[in-house]
C-alpha cells in the first residue's frame, strides 16, 4: 500500500483525539446479534450448579432453563447452543444415549421451542458427552471408527431436528458426516434445518475446562489428534472447509478462536461463507482469571470478541455472551 500524505501534514492521531471521533470512524462494532450463548444442561430438579473450571458458568436442570433462556431473549441474543452433562451410568462405548428421545438435549429442545419462539437453538453433533471413553465417535481397535460413527451421527442429527433444533452443528471432525447429515435431514423433510459445520476444529489444549464441564475430561483415553486438526496447519483448514461446503454446510465454525484469527480471515476471504468462531473454555478461563487477579481489566473481554469479529467472524460462541450483551445494552 502506498501511503498518501506525509508528516507533519499527515497526523494519524487527529482521528483518535476524542471519543466521538473514534466512534465515528470505528470499523467494527460488536452487538448482541453477534453472540451465541452456550448452555450446559444437567439432570435433576431445581439445580443451578456452578462449574468450578469455568467461574460464572452454570449447569441448569431442565426446570431452571427458562431462567437463563429468558435472559438471552431479553438481551436479543439470537442463538443458544445446548450441551449436556450426562451422568456416568448413561455413558457407554457407543454413546447410545445420544439417540435416546428423552435425553437431556431432547428435553431441553422441546421445552425451549415451546416457550421461546424468538431465539434459535443449536446442538452439537458428536458423541463425546455420551461415551465412556470421552471420544467423539465409536472407539474400535485403538481409534475412532469414521464410517461407523457417521451413521450414528446422522441419526443423532435427525433426532435433534425432530425435537426442534434449528441449527445442527457437527463438531466431531469425522470425514463425510456433513453429506450424511444433509441427506438424512432432506429425506425426512427437514429441508430448512441449517448445518453449521465445525469444519475447522483444532486438537487444542484450550478445551480443558469444557471437558470438565461436560464430564469427559477424566474419561478421555488417548488423544483426539487422529480426527481434530493439527495446530501447525492452515492450508489444510481450507481443504476442510471446501469439502464441507460441497457436502452441504451452510456455515462454518472455526475453533478455538483467538489463537486462530489468521484461519478465520483466510476462510472468510476465500469462501465468502458465514464464519462463526468459538471462544473456547480455555480462552474464557484465562481471561476470567486475569480479570480476577487484576492483571487485565474487564474491557479485555470486548477486545477479545472484537478481534474475532475484525478477523471476519459473523458471530461468536462465547461464555461471556450474557455479560457482554448486558454491557452493550447499558452503553
Ligand atoms: C467436542 C466438543 C469440544 C468442545 C465442545 N464440543 C472439544 C473437545 O472436547 O474436543 C469444547 C468447547 C470449549 O472448550 O469451550 N464435541
């Protein structure tokens, strides 16, 4: 880029001089429309249980869900993402609880769709909240079996759609699952159910607090590196996205968020598709701890989310969604 103008005629600080001029020329602005709120669901009655690894985040029993969903609606958050905390006695090698019409996610979907018309729902398609080994698919002969897993994932996706889920979000990183899911949805007349593919999900060290939250951490045997992406790679991310768009993905997820701003930008520039980013639990907990220990201030939350927008995200999954929406409303 050629710089037009020269100091002292040119002074870039002129347009930073006061708050109003900074607001006037700001290139990106975060709003509640950009936020997706993850909600953890648990069994039992009358339970709002704090999650130790994620300060400020709770697990809700079904009867307490309306409390948090109503808040999201009031702040005009467009979408919530549901995650189940499955009791150990319902987990097995095949993750069969994923296909139970009365599992936590199904119950939550039914009640939310009945009581809240104005907010969208999104569910992960993956088996890790349901498997005894903590992997996202069926574990056979020392690895997750791709083809057997995607048959179950397709059924899991269909069940979620039948329960009213608006956005099906395969987060398992198996090959070929978006095509299978699109096929089964269309065959059953869910032509308008959207697919948000976690096309670019890295085998990240930032998922720890979430695995604690869904109870899969201590269970995880081995590593997810045979299906989640290697964090040294970016070209490979483009292949993943191209494949999933061909298979029928409507939107693409990049996960985690802040360590992968380059990936978000490259995908947005290359494919012009809605890109959603996920500020994951480890990022959340780091910022939370920094604020608690007075190492950074609260505005670091806005900065982190705005950086994800600036890179090209259409929206961001964040555990800060309620706090941020509240703050934006009061501003
Ligand atoms: C897996 C899944 C993961 C997260 C959500 N769904 C990661 C994993 O355990 O591999 C992580 C989200 C977070 O860290 O906030 N289906």
